[in-house]
């Protein structure tokens, strides 16, 4: 204290919007955001997802329009999920060149070319009648190694359809290595692997299951990670990087900000985080009840994920966030 006043006044750097912009430590930019999208086979009009207000299962035509808008907004990419009309025990629709996901990839690439990264979810859960991320053995458990063989084919099918980035998300041991080997052998040396390296068995996935019409029986705790464990996350990341992952991802984001920070400090590859369906739904529900300022909460949420260390965020708010940023 000097003359009864503080000698250091941190509030000076908060005194106006202009000075706050000048000294902001964390940026949130369109290029850092990826929009997840659901495309439903045979849909003639978009189908609202009740638990995720504002998000829909797209038709092929509305998906193309949304992808074109994403490119115009300067987003980093779109992550495509297919919702097939028919499922079976082995998820054969995932390998079908005319299956909804591979068709949607081709549609997207024909719409935007290389102006926007077209990313595809590489997992069987949307395509299996039992809703698990892999095929089942005779005892009903997910068969890791049999699933890997399908993932390898799936990666090549998606790259052949034009995907710039494939996202192995099933949490099978060795999934990145088999996909990388298959892609390279097929000549897709430049196809990027965004590995869902850290994916927890989370209660916040609930609305996503409506979004993909999940048929899940039971849970995924035998292959997705236990939310009590942090060291396990770094082990998974190390394995995926060693197997050829170009980008690693943490999913979910908000309940795992500490994990995002640990992963960011641990590796030298880009780190993504998935701001998942339940996180989205909570904010939208609170805002709909008038309990919070929705727009401010959206930007605060995304900024917190960036501040934790994520270079890139998958978020259903991606397009909305750009409009909000432009109005600041």
C-alpha cells in the first residue's frame, strides 16, 4: 500500500472490452471448431433430435447445405456420422460403398472439395443391431481383434469415399495401428487419423444415442475408460501416437478438463476435445428455462475447453459460435 491505495491494480486490464481483447490469453476462432453432423439414410426432411434442441438428423440435401455453410464460416471441419436404415450384428453398412456414411462423405467432398476438412467417424456402433462399437463373440463380449479387421476395411472405405480425416472412436486396443497400416497399404498416405485416444464411459453421452438411433444393450465399460482414472488416459495417448495418430482427442470435454490439460502437456501432436451431446443439452435446457444466458454460456464453455489445452473442439455449437463471435 502507498498513500492508502493499492500499488498494483489488476482491474486496469479489465476496464473495457477493448483492453480485455488486447490481453486475452485464450483465443476462440472458427478454424478451431469442428461441427459434428448426423445424416439419416432415406430421410426426406430433417428430423429434430428432441434431447439436443437445434440439432437434427440431416437428409443428404440438407447436409450438403450445412457443409457448404460450414466452409463459408471458416470452420475447421465437419465430423460425419451415418444413421442407417438397416443394422445387423456385424455392422456391414459401415463397409458398403453405398452405405449412408460413405455416401455422405462423397456428398461432402463434392460440395466443398478441399475448402473444408471432411472427417468421418470410424466406429461400428451406429451400424450394429446391438449398438456396440465392435462385433460380439459367442459370449456376447466385444471381440477386440475381430473388430480391428473391420476397422481396417472401414478406414479404407472412408478414405476411398474421399474423407480427409478418419476418426477411430471405438476404443479397441490397437485400432490406430491397424487403420494406419491399411490406409498406407491402400495408398492413402495423406489421410489423417484423429484418434479418439481418451474416451470415457460417460453418463453425458445420453442424447447422442437418440441422435444415432442407438440400439445399445448394456454399457461400454469394458472398452471405454473408467472416469476415476487419469494415468490410464496418458497410457492410451502414448499408444495411439506410437501407432501413428496424427491428432489425439479427449471425449467428453467438460468433466475432463484436467485430462485435456494433462494430455496437452504430455504430447507434441495436436489435441482435440469433443464437447459432447449431454454437455450441449445441459446448457440448452438451462437456457430454455431462463436460468442462464445461453449465448454467453456457449462461448464461456468453448473458451474453457480451449483454455484447458484443446487445439480443436468438436461441438454442436460450431456454426452458432462463429455468429456469436462475429457479434462480439
